[in-house]
C-alpha cells in the first residue's frame, strides 16, 4: 500500500470538507485510485470488463505541506504502519523519498533520511474531529479527520540543495479511515483521459540493477488537446539509496512538432522526439533493413539535483503504438537471451 | 518475449506432429452429447542413427507409412527432413507390416512386444478400455537407401511402439466434427504449414516458388514481429513413381544479414537472401512495379538427398514489407504478388495453378 498523499488544507477549506465537496471527493477518488492501481495486478478481473472491486485496509496517516526553497513544495506524511514519505513538487517535476520511519507512536512523524535530513515531529491536535465522506466509489463507515500542528524539529535538503527546508512547527492533519469496499468501472478509471484520445504513444524503459528509468510520450488527436499541449512527455526514474526508495518524475507538454512521424504514412512507427526542458536532445525510433527496430539519440532528462539521465539507447526496450497496434523493440539484454534460446550462447550475431 | 512464445508454440506443434496418438476430443464441463469413438492404432519404427540422420517410419491407419529421414538440432529447431510416403500392406492391429518405398527400399516386419503394455488414462466422461502403449521391436527385414546413398540402413530388427485406442463412448459438450481420413500426400506434407508459416505477424517476407520437371519448390525468408532474426525455409515436393516425397529445410533463426529488404513505401522494393546452414549462394529480388519484378541469383537448398536451385526462369516470387501499425496482421493479410502462375503453400494445393504469364 502506498502512503497517502500529504495534503494540508487551510482552515477555510476545512469548513466545507464535511459536506463532501467536489474537491474532497476528487481527493478521495485519488487516494482510492492509487490503492486501485496498486491492487490491479492482484485482482482477477473478468476479461470482458475492466471493472475492479477491492477493499482497502483500515489505517491512518499524519501529513503536512510546506513551501520549501526555490519554488518547490514539500509534502510529507507518515502512516500508522511507520511508512514515511516526503514528496518534493515543483517546476514540472515530482520527487519522492520513502522509507520505514521511526517507531510508531500516536501520530509521530519521524524519519532519518541520512544526508538528506531528519524529521522528528509530534502531532498536537487542535479543534474537533470531523467526519470524512467516502466519495462515490467506496462504501463503509466515514473516516475521521483531525487538524493540528506538527511540532519538533525537521530539516530536509534534497540532492545538490535544489530545495531545502527547516521546520519547528507546521500546520498538519491526522486522518484515519476504516476498512472500505470500493468499486471502479472502466469508465471511471479512464474518465480523465480516454485512450481513444491518444493518436500515438512511445514508451521506453530500461532497468539497471535497482534503477529503473522510463519515458512516455503521447501524441494526442487534434480534437483532444490544443496545439501547444498536443504532446505529453513524462520521464520516470525509480531507484534505491540504501533503505530509501526514491521515485522521480518529470512531466511537460509540448507542441505537435516535438513528436514527428519521420517514416511517412506507410511506416508510421518511425518517429522522432524532441522534448522541451527539463528534457534535452532528441531520440529516434527507426526500422532497419532487417525489420528490427532501433531506439537511439541523445534524449535525456534532468531531474532536480541529478546529472542528465539518458532516455535512449540499446539498453531500452521501446514500443511505438497507434491504438492497439504496436511496433516493439526489445532491450539488448532480452534480444541476447532470445538469440541464445534459438541459437545457443556461442553464436556470434 | 514473442520469439520465446514462438519457440514454445513451435515445440508444441512439433510434439503434436511427432506424437503418434489419435485425435481425441476435449471434454467440457457440460457433457450433453454421446460420441462413439472408433478404435485406432498407430505405430512407429525407430532405426538407430544413420550417419547424421534419424530414420523412423510412422504408421497410421488405415494403411499409411511415412518414412522420415531428418537431421535436426532440437536446441535451434533447425530441421532438414525428407519424408517418403507409401501405402503399407498387412495389419497394424495385428502388428504385421510390409511396405515398399520405391527406389529407396522396402520393409517387411512384424511387431514383437516386450514387457507389459502401458495403460493410458481414460478421458473423463468416457467409457471403454483405456488406451494402451506397447513398447517392443519390429523384426523382419528393413532395407533402405536414400538417393545417392545419403543414408543406408539394412537391419533385421528395430525398436518400435504401437499405440492403441479402443472403441469408447464419451459424453461430450460438443460432438467433434468428423475429420476425413488424411491422404498420403497430406501426411507427407504435414509439416508444410509449420515450416512456411509464422506464429506472429510477419513484417517482411519474400516467397519464391515454381515447378519444373514435376518437382515443386517453395522458399520463404521472413522477419517475424518480435523476432531478432530472420527465418529461412524451403520445400521441394515431387512424386517418385506413386510415392510422394517432400523435402524440407527450415532455419527458424538465422545470422544477421541473411535477409534484408527495403522499408515499407520505398521504391524500388528490393530484398536479398544470403544462404546459411543448408542453404548456399544468394538471391536478389528487385521489383520495379507490381507487374514487373525479378528473382535472380544462385541460392540453393541442400535437402537430404537433393541439391535444389531456388532461382531460375520457372521460379516466381513475391515480396511483402509492411508496417504492423498500418496492417496489424502483417504479411499474412497481403496476398502474394506472383508474377506468373499462382502458387499456394497450402497443404493440398502446393501445386502451381494456372499457366498465365
């Protein structure tokens, strides 16, 4: 189970929340959608329908949101199973650091992030406990929400110091939710962005040890998005630094010219991507005379605090899809494995 | 991973083809119909390895005997095979078989079981004696010699096996449609679809085929979706007297550079095939237009017992290069563009049809 998103609401918002406003329901939907996405692989949904039913366990979490330096926002939380997460959002990027925190004791938020800092805060409730509606997708008793403050000491400095913050007292909230039974239909899961709006997609991913890097580029139809937002680029990187799990994401939208179909109408799988900052360079997906595919170029992404990360090359497995039709290139490692399956390891290719 | 899937599927098909058991209906959970299945006996005579070749004779009721001479690598699935078909005399149920394979030779053997028969599992919902497998040996005379002496065997005994099913009544959900008895030619050409087909969509393929002096020849080079290399296969079929003979050379995976083509939409469309394994020489396809293309070179297939050129004035060709984003079924959905008589790689229609061009 992923930790809950840390969202702190100002007092003005709290007055409306008990009535189950649209934003609250959307937030609930987001929380449960995250749980649904995690649960999807484990649920045996019938092939004919993508509808998903599942239960979320009872639990609680303490969270807060603060402004950090250089225009970034910092959300941090710890759930009642001791999982601590701090998320840095801003400048089209999203970086999360997660780990098992300190000993669980009544709404404490404590974690040692090593060179990145330390959190040692306790929750001080203020005001009355309020009920939280479940939204339209889940059934079960209402949850509880308690406003308050986190007091103590916290300091955080991200890699290269791209953002930092020091805290002694910060507005926060503690939320508990009972066990919920949720049901999502295919329509509700895809409501925000239907697949039919996508004209073409490029996905590339590579894995090196515990590091996983991936790129997603989607070209939308003209009727789906305005010209300046016709293409969406997203880059991900997952890694582990000791016991800290780190996920990074960069997301930008660009004009149609950033996603060019270089192969013409008879070979639409040949594409060239040129993404704007924080991306740099370009990548091409080309078909060879042996009807295999190559993914090359100098496309890279710069995540905050890191050197540019290459997103093209032979180590990436890549697919270019138009609807359900795809042209796929396996990674070199997989190609080698398949080659050995057919021809034996001694064969020179 | 698709290529791995192909490998598994290919193995499954090979095992299914190699198995000598009869076709049995799958029984579903709702058994509403009663089906009567007739007894069936199949057998196999296995000879020890003759040079690089494995030699075996499969017997099928009512009277089909298929002599298979093959050289293969189970790891790479590379196969060179020649199959000779004939009708046998005698009774497979009684275990007595006499068969003449034309100039190749003949056999006159009788089955002698050894040990207890192995009883198979009765299918769920069926009543009757369970299937039985008898291991033993065929004793008598086996005298066979391939063309030019590429294999030669003379023996008085060979290991063998008989598999028997008995009359049984089964409660099934759907009654199996009755499959007509397999003809001798179809039995000899059993692996044709596997060798000339594809398990996934084909992105590029060149087909060439023709007929000369009563011998039909087909060659196919293809790039399948998800496979890192090309497959190369060829078939030669002829009648030696009344005996159908099918020769097969099949390389499911080839070294880089074996088969290269122009890209979809490029003009003129060209392709080149470089020989490897049992293939030697090279061939080139050049297509100026749909109505004008040529297939030239010295590509040759070295089948067991036959060296066959795969180019020439009587060999017609067709090239297909597609994008799966445009046509998801690949070249399988594109009819061959023969610049001459229509040639079909189908099981029963491997002959050249028509005579135009």
